[in-house]
C-alpha cells in the first residue's frame, strides 16, 4: 500500500469555520470544547510542527490551557473535549496502514480506526489486530489503553504484538522531538516509553503518530456467530440469577486458549427492563474442529440453564444494533462477521463504568444488578439504553508473551456499565441517568467501597473506559485510588516514564498519569 495523502499535511479550523462545531466535540456528545482552534494533522512531521506551535503559544484565556490529542474521538470523559481545552490536535487524517520493510513490521498510523485496520490490513496481509468491535474507535487511544476485542481470548491483546511506537514529545525547553521507541532498544528510557504505550493510556506521554506490530495473528477463515435474546417479562429473580451465574461459571471453567472453548468470545447484554430484552452475542473460531460444538455447549450452559425461551434479537443494545436471523448460529467469513458486529451507536451522550472480574458473580452482586435494572429500584426510569454489558475475558489474555502496562491478566470477565441519552434532554433527566449508573455500580460493588477494588473477586477498572467518579471520595470509598484501579503496581513505573518524556506535564487531564513528587515535596490528593 502506498503511503501518502492527497490533502495538505495540516488544516486549522477556528471558531469562525463552519466545520468547528463538529470538530470541537468527539463521539460522546456529553463533552463539547471551545478550543482556540482544532488542527488536523496529516503526517508525523506535521505533528511535530503542530505540537511545537501549540506548546509555545501563550494562552489568551487562563482557564483554557490544555493541549489534547484526538484520533477516533471516543473518549468517555472530558479528557479530550473539555471546558479547559485550548487546542485539539486531531490526527484522524493520518490513517495509513502498510507494511514497513525497514522495521519488518506492520505499521498503523494513529488516526486509523478499527475498521481502517480490519478492512485494509487483513485483505493485504491476512493478519489482524485482536481489537475492538466498534468500527470508528481510533487506534491512537484504543491501542495505548490495551485494546481488546472478539479475538482477544484466542490471541491476546493488541499490545501483546506492539513492537514500536512513534511519539512527538515535548522537551523541558519546549522543543518537540519525534521519537521512535522499539521493543529492542538498548536504552532503558526508550524501552520504557514503548512499554508505557502497552496499556498506560492515551493522553499521558506525548502525541502518538504511528504504531508498528510484529507477528500479528491470522484470524479464522470463518467464524460461527450467534445472537439471541430473552424477553424480560419472562424473568423472575431466580431465573435472572441462574442466567448470570451460568455465564460467569462458563468462563471460569473455560480458560484454555488451546481449546475451542477458550477461543469463544461472548457479550451478555443486561439491559434495563424498559428495553424489553436481555441479549447475548457469541462468536467462535469455526476453523477449529471443535468450534461448532464449543458454541453449542456454551449455549446449552447459558440458554439451557433457564426457563425463559430465547428468540431472535429485536432491540438495539448499547453500542450494538440488533443482530437478527442469528438465533440459529451462522457461519460467516471473519471479516464479514466483524462488519456485521461493527457499531458505535448513534451520536449521543453517555456515561460509563467498568470492572474486571476474577471470579463469577456473588449472589449479592446478582441481587443488586437485578434490583437496579428496574425490578425493584428505578421502576419508573424508562431508558432502553441503560445496561450492563459483560464481556468474556481471559484465556490468551492471561498468558502474555511479554511484560506490558496492562496489569489485569488473570480476570475472566470484563464489565461495562453504560447509559445513553440525547443532548436535548433536560438537566433533571440527565441527572436521573447519571444517578442510575452511579447507584447500580456502587451497589454491585458495595462490599468493596462502591468500586471493583483490587481483591480476590475483582481487579480494578479498564483505563479505556475512564470514569472520573473513581477520583471522588463520594463514589469511591475503597481505599484504592483511581490510578490503582487502572494500573495497580504499574503506576509508579508509569510516573517515571512521565517524568522522563513529559516533564512539563503538557499531556494532562483529570486522570492523567501524574508527575512523581519531588523529594521533600508535600504530598497531596491524587
């Protein structure tokens, strides 16, 4: 594939430009910035120039000083588009995907979306990133946070294949350098910079321009895909408990990536009762001789554990549209199946929370989920786009080939609490949406301070599903700081990388990696 762009390397969009209202916000309409300008960057050299100009400009408004970077624009909090943002550097024009013979690696530019990568890399090479299902998520953020998806139980995380990263960094004298850090670098600082981008989160160390991956996996020629749903009206508390327990127990017992069951990925969609349905998506490698039976066994273990009868999925569920005509599993080419699952939902406002589960859910957790999904509490709350999504996890993820900054490597499930609403809704309605997700989350993890603290049952939170509430004592009474929930013991090393590569703290937001305290400096709240 040729590497080049038909457009100018940089385009600047200011408040008077008709494109400005669209470019001043990301995918989550909850957050809209008022930057002095948005600069669209089309090359690594352009990134250096844009960052250098931005970091050496004097802010006219002292309340808006941050410089942020956007690739796909899917940040869940106000870390990219916020009231205090002065400049947004948008790398979405830098979206090439090609083979780099010099580094003997597949190069993905930071502005490429998941679908760019799947639809270009796979046809050209037969290989793929084991990344996410939402097509429009940008790799600049997805990869740096650890990136996982439907192929991850079979092949691991995206960062398990990361060989090199190119980053524009700001030096203490405010000059900007373009640095390439590889896995094989002799210098500790460069190796640490690469390591920090294997799960240390975006927006922490510099402006990422390119990633290089080695030995990427070949996805299956075909996968077997199932989508089914149950009517909420058919459930009582006991049947709900059987469903959620059976799901967790299945993934507790099937964690061998060499077995067909270890290659199976599933999402359980526990929607609020006002949605009308509970949904289940599952995909397995159909090239594996045991794939068909593994999917059948999974469906027997989950669907067969309850009295309600499953049928076709009819309702949209979170970020996924309803997948019809898949109650009987269908065999599809991998890329075709990936396209069928591709979704990001409509442009809307959203709030999210996450949890890593090391074990199946306790009875108390299941009872709280049942109650707060509208069966006891929030009965008068009508929002079919409020849900808990429970993704399968583990298997190959729990056997990384090398050290990474993703510390959650023994979990069996990953939860994502989601709630969506329209920007036109009243302030009181928005507060109701936020109250629902905060309450169901706090009650689900009531025994560990309202969050999935680091313990035998739970293992913290996913940095790519950021939640500003984790930094509030009102919502986090666990004793584990937000950075512990994201990074665990890796945080201290990430702080050292921050001190080396972003000593001026240019890349910062409410939950960015903090510069370590100088010796003798009084410590304050994190």
